[in-house]
């Protein structure tokens, strides 16, 4: 079993020991360059834009860290939760500047999962956006978590907010904070994987893990000072986080989206040039562009431009951005690089972006690898593949079948040390330093990697979210009339798109129970009862986990001799 050929470094990457080193390096190299542009809008007044330089960001991190240190000391586990914004990232960097362990949390967690995440992580401080105020007040009232200090990102009555700590730090000597020891090898990041907290694994990453991944990405992806990005992917997600670190490392400016429906408007508003995102966004943008072209009756003009572009390409002339300037203007005019990750993307959308003169690359990774394992770039890409391994990672296809398909495994400095307080799962995932990803893949003769599917049963949605069938099945099996059930994904639409999945459930109910307790044998009434109970379960779940389709039957499922449902056969029966 040989290692797959790595990407060839094409740029000088920056090597950092830790987050503080990166912060100080960027502040010195880019000083007064805009690190962030923050929009402020009050009522109906015109928006005002605040420009924060790289030096200003460093100073804010030091001030906030100084304020937290003076009040709470070091060595804490500090959770951060909320939508992407400057204060979120400010908190992240301040914590990793020597204050303690950072615990990024999904802003979409239901209350019970939030509570359990805080308990399991041992978080003592929670920094949150004010949209979670009701949940925070409930946490304070119930007092079940170890959190003693709640810090809102905006002003709030009865709370000391981020701005208060900032102000205190600015008016103090921050040398004690700046001189806090930072151990790059310490597990300073605790990240929960998708799934209910009782089943979710908490990945332990060190600053060295993240920095090694960033270093490798910097050598193969072209981001420069003067680029403007939009931090759309959530920061608690490692792909969203690493995209942000690339911008800070390379001196690019970061902006924030006003919301999904304003995405295209914001692309134009800020003249975005670089965009890290999930397939759903890229495909949505592409569809909107093509719909507009059709609506404006410019399909023939576009087709003619494509023919001209093929000719000029052969002549070595790079004219696509001029030929399709009208299309690019709808995206702000400056968009030149799009990197997609988290799940497979529609090749048509990727090819469409490339045809307009935009570099569009697909990447692959997971939280356990900090996160990127493979990616494409301008010099090494192949339609449908996830590219090649990063330059500092060993990647292999393990236990291949006759078609060369096997489990993708990886080893290197960005691989996690294990799962927090879960030796059993750690042993399953790591063998002799090799991370077993659970994804089936193959490599072609040129060394490009292609993902075939999940080794396990996880449902990977188009927006990058993972849904674990087992966690939902446990909840459904608690219904008294359920004999057995199976959660699975199937195409949301009739076009058979296997990437755009709906979460579905097949339930085998007990006819006798229905007759005895609901006084019915009517299939229609039984379906109505089950639908109502599934809706109640859905109400406790994030939107992406909710079960949209239900198949009910009183026929036993096909099972192995050990009593496990044969999922593949059951799914075949449904088709």
C-alpha cells in the first residue's frame, strides 16, 4: 500500500508555532491593511462601515485577553457560540493566546444539546451572541452546567459584555497576557462532531495541528493581500475556521454576510474575490446566474462567448474574464477563487464557474484532520475529484477491493490526538497514527482522489451537515408502538441527485398496540398518529436533522443473523 502523490507546493507558506505567532506575524507584515470590514446599521439609517486593521485586530485580541485574564485567570475552558462576527473570532484568538481551552459550539444546538455540551466539556465561561439570551437565562436558572460566567457579545442588562472586557484591557498593562505561555502541543481546542451530545465525539486538536494544516494550505492555494473574502461558513466548523485563518495568514480582508438571501448582494457590495463555502452555496449562486441569463434572453450570447473562449484558450489567451465580464459583474466583478468543501459538489456548477474565468476547487477533510486532507488547485485538478493530499500529509487507500476502492486513511501533523474522554472511539479512529476517515475512495493513475461514499451510515447533506441515523433511531424506538425503524437519506427531488438528500425514516409498527391503545386498524389513522409523533421529535431537533419522509409498515425488516437491519436491502425495497 503506497502513499498517494501529494500536491506540489507552489507558494511560500508561512510557518507559525501557534495562534499568537500568526497574529503577531500578520500584524507586523500587514499593519494598517484592513483585516475586517464591519457593517453597522441602526434603524433606517445608512450603513456605516468600520475598518479594522491587522494591527488593530492584534491589539483588540490582547486587550480582550487582558480583560479576561484579570477577571478570571488562565487555565479555563471557554465556550464560544453564535453567528459569525468579529467578536466571535476575537474571543477565539484571545482564548488561544494562553487563557485556556476553546470550545466552539454550533449556534443551532437545541437547548438540551447545548447544556450537555457545556457539561461534557467542563466549560466555565460561555461567550455568546445575544440571539441566545433566552437559552443563557435558562442555563443560569437551572444551574446544571459548570459555567459560572456568561459574556454576551453585545451590551445586555445585568451582564459584563465583550466590550466591557475590551475597554478594561485597553486601559491596563497587557504584558501579563501577552507573556502567557502557549504550548503548541497542548490540546487547546475541543470540537464536538455532529450528532446528539450523548453520542457526539469531542475532537481534541492542538494549535500545532491547526498551524500545520494552515501551513500546507498556504503553499497550494493562492490568497493574497488585497483579496476580500466573506466569512460565511460557521466558525465552529473547522472548514469555516481554516478558511478564516488563511485570510489572516495571507493578509486578505474579511467581511460578513447579512444573511443567505443577501448573499449575492453582499458579493457585489464588498467586491468579494475569495469565497470558501459549501456546495449548496456555489450551486445556488450558479443557478441564480444562469436563471438571470435566461430571463434576460442572453443564452445565445453566453453560448457564443463559450465558443470564443475555447478558441482563445487554445491560443494561450486568457480572455474568459473579459468575455464574461457581464456575468462576473453580477458576482461583484472581482470573484476569482472559490473553494468548496464538506460534501460533493455538482460538477456542472464547478465547470460553470471555471468557464467564466473563476478558479473553482473542491477539497476534502474532517474535524479530526484539522480539517483539510486533500484539495485541488489551479495546477492540479480533475473534474469530480477532491484533488491530491496536502504536501505534509501521507494519504492511502486501505483494504482496497478489486476496483481499487477502500477506506481513505491519513497520517501527519494535522491529525488529532484523539477524542476527549473516549478511548474506545479513539482506538477505532486511530491506528498507528493513521486516521481512518470512514470514507470509501479510490485514486486514479494520476494520483487524484475520488470519494465513492460513506463507509458507515452517516447521511451527509448538501449543506455539509452530517446526520447520524443511530441517534434518531434511538429517539424513534422510544415510541411504544415502534417495533423497529431505520433512518436513511434519499434524493430530496425526483431528479435523483444523490447529494441533495432528505432525512427519511422507515417504521415498523405494532398493529396490536395500535388496536389496543388507539382503537384503530386504519392505515390512514395509524400514519397520522406516527406523523404527529415524528413531528414532535422534529421540534426538538435542528432543522437539518428533521425527518421529512416517513414509510410505515407492519412487515418485519430484513435482518442479519445477529439482528441488524440490512440497510441496503431495505432501501432497495423502497425503490
